[in-house]
C-alpha cells in the first residue's frame, strides 16, 4: 500500500466538522480533573484522549507492559516544500528510512498539509548524541530548518542533495520533543470514585520510530466502538473498560514489541532481513506491509527462528 500522512491540523479539523455535521455537540475548552469528574455524571461513558498533562496523569503506568522509563529518541520534525524526487523512483511517493548507526534515524515522508502536498523531514536522535540538538531552536523555525539541513549534509548527504532547496511550509511547520514510551492502565479513578476510560496515546504511547501513533489511535477507536455496540444496554462500567482495552491490547502489544525492538540496535536476524529485502522483493514487501498489518510481525520478524525459517524458504524458492 502507498505511504500516506496527513497533517493533523488538517485531519483533526475535518473530523471535528464531520462530527458536528453528523449531530455531535463539540465544545472546545480546557478540561481539568474536576471538570472530567463532573462529566462522568452526565454520560454513560467518558473517554479520555489526551497527549499529556493532568488528565493523562490520572492513568497509572503499567510497569509489567512498559520496558522503558526514559526518553529513547530526541525528535525533530520539519514540514517542507521543494524536496527533490527520489533518484531511483522519481515518479513515486514513498517513505525513506535512513539508519545512522549509533546516532539515530532520518525519515523522509510525503504528506498533505495546509498548503497542499509537502514532505516531512523527521530526525530521531539517540539522546545525548549529535542529533539531540534542537531544543535551543525550538522557537525559531528558520534556524530549525537550517540545522536540519546541516545534519542531513553531514550524515545523509544523499538526502541532502534532494533537500538543499527546500522551504518551510509555514511558520508552525516544525516540532521538537521526546517522551518515554509507556503503556498505562486503561481505567482512571476520579476523586469522586467514578471512572474514565483512556484511549490512544493515553494508554499506549510508543516512540514514533515505526509511525504507528495515528494508526494505533484509529484502531483503538474502532475496537472501543465495537465493544460499546456489543454491550448493548449493558453497563459501561470498570469491567467493561478493562475488557475493551484488553481487546485493543491484543493488537497494540505487537506494535509495542516491534517499536521497542526498532529502538534497539538491530539484532543479527533483522540485519539478515534487511539484506534479503535488497535481493528478494517479496521480503521487502512483507516488511513494508507490516507497517499496515503489524500482527504479521509476530509470525516472523520478532522471532529469530521464524525469521531464519522464512528467509530459508524464500532462498530455496528462488534457487528452485
């Protein structure tokens, strides 16, 4: 499938307009913990989808499912116009992933933003390394872009050649940050004793190295919708909330395991996959399509024995 990315400033605005068109009641307002507590009285189910802050703190870290306690990558994003085509496939949009051993990664991604078609230059730097250098230009988009281009020239010159003439899409088209990957308990108990259900990044916040944040959020919403529909007139209580999350975790667990594996230095069997992908298109396709169908990674990539068995089958097939 083609790689697709839409600026959330476009996507979320469209969704909110569609929500109101369909009869939903939209209120844009800060929500404190006490506000949330009062909302639970008014509705059968209160769901929290927030990135950070007081509301997220309501949900405790699940130590059994969280293997990191610190930020694993320093993140830098720039939205640009004017990126040159890929030399090997000039007429095809695609994500390019550049691995810089011991330093980090650069992802180049086609996207759609406020001003139309664009590209994203996304550095993931190992904390304390040479790519962890964007904090001081956080509020200076021009300096942020200049630093991005200098790092590209130094570490990925083949990408820099495409990017030397780019311009920012807009003055808010940059982002700097980082956070510890975490899995949280799905149910938050409010001061009143009532409960709220966490979803998306509230309950599973993986590092964006595998690009699964929005995918996970969409899948979580779909699973919760199915659970609500299946409940019928039954209570949407704490037991319902935990069961709904476990249904979501059945898929999110693989995404989490794969993402955490990508944050570590690649083990030998993964290097063998990357090597085989350069020779056998079916291996490359299977790896790439895992970004959409992550459950398949359990069948091979996350298990060295299964990986080598699969690669042996592919090699044998080509030899025959």
